[in-house]
């Protein structure tokens, strides 16, 4: 649907007709109000154009500001115009009627061509941009074979870490959250580095026989905070494009460090809801209207000559992959088909209802899975068949005032997939630098008996 709101936005061949119709209204109803004139003209042309998907939506203020001086000052009148030429389908002039019909058919043809061009543009954009701009394959490659190869017995399996809800570029004011958290770009850099080093330490220093075929790093969305809310636009410490350029450098550095230790890295990616370039979330074109989609393509392009690292950037909101025989579906978590939470159990209710809905929805498409991975809820929750990631940003002003949610430390997820037992060891990686002091209390204690 093409919406015209001023004479300047109309094609040349239509502008004269609308302008003449407006001027004709002044003669037709000399005492008409601005609103009556506007409504009459909008109504007439919308009836004529409705068949080919266009609408005229002039406002009273626009018509008033455009015509008040030339036609209503000092008693001036608009030029005399044949009103029936524009407001009546009945005419004694068959040539004029045929000309109007021809003009409508031409206009309809133009509108249909434009609609077809838009449809082709939306259909081709993701693949064409990947191929021509990023010089990548038009479609996402399949997960690497090493994820399916069963390793020798006694090894922990394949580690999977979920990185989501970093909200890069956002600022959390410590005073506004009771002093329990603070966040900005320098803090984000430190936490991302701490996250990577903790993954390496836990995997190689706290596991028996730490031999791995590789590691999966799931980028599950909301890596940037964006400017979708007015308060974010006012308080972020980076513009969106600055955020993308800076974040891709730190992601690349940390993924490279993991490749150096694990040998191979598989990176499935899905977009979140904060990276969008529209105010309201959209379902059509959701992926490639997200700044995060461009971030992922930039990272894939960075590693295109590094055989150790393979990305999976699908053209949809979900990413499905398999580790051994265990099937995963990764989605951001904002499109589960459910709304709201509960004052007692918080997000657990909608998460479980949503997991069931997603499972049923995907199963009917032949895309069954064993475990659903998501972020979005800013809580680290590990359940049978569901892995919910925390947030690198941590507790913020919205969680405290908007939700009155329970405090949770900045957290990201690490778990292991065994060839025989599926998901086994699960670790939340805590990234709050203020809470990493070692307790000096006894390792266990109990009250002494009295009397």
C-alpha cells in the first residue's frame, strides 16, 4: 500500500488532478471547513485508487497551510474548475471518460510494477547482500561434521556456550539500581574477556580428560542494545553503527582465542529484538532488517579464511543444529507465541508455555528438536529440554523499576553435550567483578547442640 500525504509525494501525472480537485472544492462549497474539504478529496481519490493499492491521506493542517494564503486571504478565489471532471463518474463526454479510464489503468500498472519490485527486493535482499556486499555464500552453510563425530570414551563431549543479551552500547547507572550493578562499554569489554577466559579455565582445568573436537558458541541475539526506546537513545554511550563496529572487533578477538584453545569453533547466530531498525518488532524481513544480522555477516567475513571457525547465519529467526544425535533449536526468546509472566514464578511460566508452543510448531514442519536454547529473559535457567541464558549487561533500571524483578548477577551459560547422555554438565558463568571474593567461612558448618 502506497500512502501519499502531500502533493509533493504524488507522481507528476496525478499531482495536477489532486490539486485541481482541492481547488474545485473551494468553489463547490464556498463555506466548507478545512476538514470537510480534506475529507471530501481524500474520500474521492481513495475510492478511485483502492483497486491498485494506493491511498491519499492529506491532513487538515496540510491543506490549510497550503491554501490559506493563496485562496483565502484578501477575498481571493481559486480559479474556476469544472467540478464534475473530478467528482463525478457520469459525464456526457465519452472521450474524457475514456481518458480517465486509460489514466487509471496506467496508474494501476505502475503500482503493480512497484509492488512486484518491492516483493523481489524483500525476497532477494538477504542472499544478494551476503553475496555482493559481504562476499559470502548466499545461504548459510550446514554445521561442520566434527559436531557429529563420536569421540573416544571418557571425554566430556562438546562444550556449548551461549552468548546473548550483551546490550553493547547501553549504560546502567549504578545509583539507579541500588549499587548492585553498573554497565557501559569498558565494563562490557572486561566482562567479555572474563567470559572467554572462564570458558577456557572451566573446560580445561575443571574437567577430567579435557579433549574436545571443538566448541559451539551460540550468538542468541540482543548483542547490541540499539535505540528502539527513547531512553536508550538518550543514554547509550555509542551510536548504533559505532556499537556494531566496536563489538565485532571484541567478538572476533574472543572467538579467535577460543579457536586457539579448542581448535575448532562453530558459531550459529540468531537476531534479537533490540537490534531492529524499526520501532515496533516486525515478522516480515525480521532477520535482515536487524543490525545484528550485519554484525554476524561481518564476523563471518572476518573469519572466511580461517578454516577453524564456521558461522551459521540463517535467513530466519531460528537456528537448528545437531551435536552428536542431540538436536537443538536456538531462538532469541521474544517470539515464543506467549505474553507476560507471573508475580510469583516470574518468567518461568511463559518460558515453559512458549517452549511447548515452539516445539509443536516446529514439529509440524518436520523440525523436531530435543533442547530449545534462548536468551531474552535475562535469567539463567536450566531445565530439561530448555536452556535459557542470562545477560552480560546484568541487572538494570528496567528490571528494578519496570519489573521489580529479583536481582541476578551478569551471567552467561556453558554446558556440555555427551555423545551418549546428551546435555550433562551445566555451568552458569558469573561475570560480576564485585562478587568474586573468596569466602573465608568454613566449607561446612552447623549449630552446636545446647543443653
